[in-house]
C-alpha cells in the first residue's frame, strides 16, 4: 500500500471519531470512481478555489492505482490548522517533494509534503496569484495591494523570488498592475499583467524579467486584461486575454519570443489552458455583457502548426451537462483529459474524465470551484 493511501485511511478513521471547533469543518470523503490502474503518474491533486470570503478552499486527491477519489485531503491531514486551507486557492504545483498551494486572499502559500499533504510551512505573500519554479527557486506573482476595484489603483504588482530550501523571500521584481500567470522560457520570466482591478483601465502588457539579474527588461504589448501564459518548445508564448466583457471579447494570442512579435490572434476565448506536447487544450466560459451569455469552448490548438484542431474535444454530448467549464488538465501518460465544472460558483462542482476520443470515462463531485491540478510522480 502506498504511503498516501495508508495515511488517508488512517486520517479518515481519526476524523470520524474526533472534531474541532472551527469556523468551517470539512468532512473528508473517499469514493471509488474508476478501475485500479498502473501508471508512472501516481495520482493528482485538485485545488478547489472556494468562493471569495468563504474560507472554503479545499484540496482533493485522485489515486490512479486504486481508482479512488478523496475530497479534502488537506483538512484530514492537518486537523490542527484552525481555518484549514484558507480563502481562494489560486494555483497549485509540485516541486521536488513539496506541494505548493497559492491561497490568494489568505495572502499565503501553503507548503506541504507531496505524499501526505501534511503542512510543512507557509510563505506569506500578499494577494499572491501564481507560481513557477526554476533552478531551486519559486517565482510567485503578487498583486501586492488590497482587493479593491479602483481605476486609479496605484500599487504595481511584483514577482517574488523564494528559496525552496528555507522558504525565504530573497528578492522581488516590480512588474505591471495585477500580474497573473507567469512562464519561464530561455532564462526569461514572462508575466501576464491584467490590471483587473483597474477596470476600465486594464493593463495590456507582458513583463519580461531576466532571471540572472532579476530585473524587468521590457514590457510587450499584447492585449487588455491578460491572464494565462504557456510556453511551447518552438518559441511560442501563448497568452490569453479576458477582454473587457463588452466590445473586446476574450482572445488567445501566440507571441514568438525569438522573433519578438505576435504571430497570430485566435477568436478562441480562454478561462483555463493546459499544454501537453504539441497540443494546447483550452476551456472557456467567457461572459459577454452585450449578449448577456457565455461563450463556451473546448478547444485544442496545435502549437507547432499554430492551427485550431477542434473547438469541441468532447464528442459524446457531455458538454451539454457542464454548466461552467473552469479548469483543465491532461494526464501526461494516458492522455486522459480532465475538465472541471464550477456550476454556480457556490456549491460543490464536478470533475469529468474524458478519453482522447472525447468520451467521458467517469465523473465525481469535488469541492467548490474546482480549478487547479498537480500530478504526482510526473
């Protein structure tokens, strides 16, 4: 029996005979959702964001070898943490033997043991957003200032450089306003500046940071209200814009970091994306204040040819059941596609597993607003 399996069973038994006096108590729950299987990838964690202000971010785990899905791993692994995981889980990643969860409105990064989800420490970064790793350091975007909609917002965001051996913040680099996702290509950090708090005065640039000096070298104009970035092996930086929800809809852009120019713009809205090999998987539920409706997409783009392969990779009609496609991931071994449904953003969501043929294999209930994945043993 693998360490995490035994640990989960023990903690579930403990949880059933004990309780604690907290603001919110999540009961761990384990369900069998698929047949056991063998894979180099042991499983994955799924971070549920939880509605802002509700302190309901949770962490789930799926074990490939047993076909078992367990809700609220963090709560059961850390019964002495008063408020559990915290308020708004914004990103999740594994580096070495550590699991890092970026908890936005709790202004912290939870650092856990990858096998047990037991808390090791927390790193305090205000209004933190996304995380990437390079050569022993974690790079974290921060809005820096408070959660506040203000067209005249004065606090620029920054990227924090964190030593992964002692978890100290060794440096910071100022970027644009409200920086979101970041990517690292050829010793450069590319940061998507959103300016999301400054509506209607959105940012429209990607900051380029030289890792060696940890200084911002330039800002590249792409589009307004940027969010996601992902780099391919051909020099393409894939950048998404949320738009302004009116005349400027959500779009996807391919910026060539070697030629330093936008190579292509796609009328593909983006809520979340995942790069696997030469395939960029995109899901979106982009709201328009003009049509008063969502633009829903399940697309695949070939990053080598830079062509759209399909605008709906779900082939069995399951897409008609999904209300708010929110997160996406692809198994690096089996190539199964995982799509999360945030539903009404208040109640528990659903995780769907599809084969490469777009046919659903299984689904399971998650926490509130399921969003971010991290594969164990990848």
